[in-house]
C-alpha cells in the first residue's frame, strides 16, 4: 500500500449524517476529513447517513483534502453495510473503529477490496498488538482513540496524559517501524486553545503526524503546531548550507550554533523543508 506523503496536520471529524456540516467542511482548512458514520450518528440515523454521505461525496468540492470514512465496527448491526456502501463512495480510505488485531482489518478488506485502510487504536488490546496491526499490508494510517482508551484504562484526566503514554508510545513505534502515518487523539475542550496547543506540541514531539479534531475552531492551532516553525526552517537551511560548504571544501567539520552537523541532521532538515513545501502546495489548492 503506498505511503501517505502529504501533510496530515489536522484531521477533522465531520458527522456523515449532517448536510450542513458536510457542506461547511468543503471550505475548512484541514488536511484530512474523517466522515463519521459511527459515534457522531445515532442508531436511528445510521442507514440514512450512508445515503447522505454518498450524495455529499458524489457532489464533491472537498478539494485536495484526504477523505476518510469511519464506519461502524463489523461486530455491530451496521458495520458490514457501512463497509459495502463506503467502498462505492468517492473516498481515499476507510477507517475501522476498535481494531484489535490484523484479522479485523482482513475482515474489512474482504468487503471493501483493495481500498486503503485506517485503524482506530483505542483499546488496551490494540496497544499490545500495535506492531502486528501496523504491519498489515493494506494499512495506511493509525488513529488514536484516546477517549475510549482512557475509559478502558480507568484513568483520570491528566494534562500530561501520563497514564496513556505507554500505549501512545507503542503505537508511534509500530507506525514508524512500518512507515505508516499516525494521528493523535482528540482534545475534548474545543474552546481551550492553550490546552490544545500543549497537547499538540506533546504529540508532535512524540512523533505523531497530526491531530484528530472535533471542531473547526481547533484547526489553526493544530495546523500551526504540526507545521515547521520559522526557527526550524531557518535552522534547517543553515544546516544544509553548512554541510554543503564543508563537503565542497573537503575539510573541516560543519558546525551550526555551536553544534556539529552530521548527515542525519541534514536528512531531517531536508524533510523539514519538504514538509514546508508540501504545506504550501496544500494551502495554494484549498
């Protein structure tokens, strides 16, 4: 399955049953949209939500935003029908909730064919099986379900998320080892920009590619947090220039800000600049 190379800084949940929300999403500055048929849709609305979402995706207008459909679990009365319907929609991937093992993804693949799959990682069992799940050949991304994980862990809320660090870390390691994307969980207090900023910075430092969001008001904070800062871009350019200068002269050691610059630093610097360019391309197309 091809790796996702585009930015995934902001991944916004949108109810698949709400025409107004589906329409508004066409103009939002998010990198990806998760069209939700699961938690955001009541049981009575679920069958109709498939038709509502299919019509919206047929109409289009979502630009270059990555379009992902979250279906209900295959162990629910709606999951199989969701999967069959989603496979016929104009979407980039299908997201399966509460994935516990690679076999769960196998079951979805048997319904949807070779469409890229995403996995919700939200149970203790999923954390322990993260390496096997991440290695599934059809998986493109993992999405942390931190609310459900916190419930199963019976933990209390902490701003530092310490009780969930083991699980988050296992998933990040599994994703990086298999070269797939990994998206951090939601921040529930959608009016608390400062708290969101702290959690976004923490997630970025851990290695997450972006953050799932529950409200458009959170987009700016997430987009900024997961974009290279001016200082990072400046450092990257100076590191590349310093190493190129030393290589051209054939002598000495590259040093920037009193620190030795090695090839690995320049590789990271080039990734920083490539991400900056990719973000610019996205913004130009929004």
